[in-house]
């Protein structure tokens, strides 16, 4: 893929300048970086403050209380693959060219609504020439490990015996020293050993996948405790099929979903315990996040995974970094998937000056109490059909309290004020034409800058057909 440089226009200039910050550090001072990203977990299914007795998540609560909870964390996309690409590259899915989940069945495209457009063109793997935070961290002397779901390596994984479609696009080719679990699968073929995953060696028949991935994370931390390390632990939890160990299901009153959430929490606990046991906890930047809104809807947000409403793109997020992030704090500044790239690289003492295509912003000012990042807006682009949710095909822009949704004629455009209407029930587009026009101008300018691909024009039907 030909590399491209983005124009330096208003709004983006400040963003890029912030992204060029670096923090020179001696090797002994370099923080370890652990990035845990859940799958399909909405913010209403994480108990950061012990307020939901239905959820057994003491380790996530422990993580949150030791650092900062982000109340307006967003995913870069409404579904998994594009968000994962955005995290790795620091670029929006629209700029990467990978804007929807890579299908498990080759050529599987959702049908367009009657009179509506078909899906836009999208990639089925993450191109090797894209930036990668793991590559940058390796340059800075980090041991790097990937454990869990990748879903950026080709379509058609359901038809394989082991989830491997094209191993050239596996994590080890993006700067990770080890890869355990990362292949083309978007969901496990089996939650229990044997896993039928070509990147995981079977160990104990009947072992639960999330338990195994947690153990592998512990082993990685122990193996690299004496050098700077980065671990991306991206469990398949809580993606379908909804299955969990019988004892956890029983403990949760027969609720398999709650049992899966508890299993995820246990894996987080293994990581925290390993950091403490190895003496690396005090020098570790630890992030918990999710790749999109919940497959199971959140009660206080409208819609779910696949939607451009808040229920499809808002995610849980907590960050712990002793000595940098004050314990027991929260942040209401909107942040997104692309921000992890510059945050990790700068925390490690590196620079992103030579990476011209980054769209993310370093989050360290927020960690230290800043109230903003100098960013004008957040953008989304999902030119695909997914009619199981209300607001699917379209683009969106969030600027302060205002959010504009543009539906490409498939769904009527909408304007929401999230402060007055957090559930996005009231479309106030007609009552605020100037605000809508300003947001639309920014959205169109951004789509042009990143060369976003649009759905093909709808072909008029011949008379008599």
C-alpha cells in the first residue's frame, strides 16, 4: 500500500504536534506496558466501583481504584477488526482501509436494505507496511508479546481447521516476539482445549481458553521481569458463542454471560498478581479497554455493537500507572483507539515524529490531570450494512456535546446533544441547522483527508423489474 501524508489543516495540526511529544528515559526507567483489550464488552458490563452486585469483577475494581477510569472512552469502530487495526497503527479504520470486521466466511457480505447501497470496499488483513506500536517498542529495547485474539489476518477462518488463513499477517510480523492465540479467528472455534487454533498448543483437555491465556500472560511477565516488556493481552472474551466453565455458570446462578465476565476478570487478576509478585507493578502502565460496544446492550446507552450510537462505540477503560496516574480518579475527556500508539511509544521514551499518518493523541496529559487534549473532534466511518442495529451504515462526528450521524440515505441523518440526551432519543437536526452544517463540514473534510472509501452508488432499477 502506498504511503500517504495527511494535509496539515486546522484541527489536525495541533493533534499531530501533540503526537510528536516524547519522554527521554534511561533503560532502567522505561515502564513496562500491559494492554488488556476485551472483546464485545460494553461499559455497563464492567463493575469498576462495586456498584453492581450481579457482576463478580473484583480484579477490574482493583485495577480501577489503583488508577483512572475513563467515562468517555470510545472504540474507533463499531465492530472488532477495524478497532484492533486502529489500536496497532494509531490510524483510523478509514485511513487504514479496513472498516468492518473481517468475515469468518469468505465473501460474506450483509445484504443491502431495499433501495440502499452495498458495502464499501474494505481490506481483509492489516497491511504489513502500516505502523505498529509493537515495532516501535522493539526498537526501544522492549520484549513484546501478543496473547489472544488478533482477527486481522484474512477472511474465511470458519472454514479452516486451525484459524490460519494467511500467517504472513499474524502478530509476529508486526513487531511481537511471541504470538499465542492470534490468527484469523474472530471468535474461538472451541472455548475448551483442544482449541483448534494453530497458534496455541493444546495442554490440558477441557481447559478454558481464557484461563489458558491468563496463564500465558503470567509466564510472559515472569520471563521478562528483568527487562522492559510490553504485553498485548487481547482475550476472546466475551464474544459469542456464550460458553463458560460449569462451576462459574453455577456460581453466577446459571448466567453464562456473567460467568464469562467473571472469567475475564480472573485473567486480569492473574496479570495484576504476576506484576506484584515479580516486583514490576510499580513500573507498569496497565490499560484495560474493549474493542467495541457490547454485544449484550448496556442499559444506559442506546443500541449495541455494530451501531454508531453510543451503545455501539462507547467502551469501558481504566488505566493504572503508579507515580503517574493518581489512584481513585476519573476522566471525562473523550479518548479513542488510535491514542494508544503515541501514548505507549512516548511512555517508553520514543518519538513519533517520523510517523506522518498517526491520528492518535498522547494520553499522558490526561493521566496527569489535564482536562483536554486540544482535539476538536472524534470521527467514525462505517460504510457497511448491519441492519440488526438501528444506526449502522454511515459516518459520525463528535464535537463537545454534539454528535452528528450521516446515514448515506440509508438512514435519515441525525443530530444529538449528548449532554441533554445521553440516550440519543431525540433527533434535533432540524432545530439546529447551523450546528449540523458545521459538524457536517468537519466530517466531510476528515473523510477527504483520510481518503475514506464510500459505498458504491445505488444502481437504478430498470423499468418493469
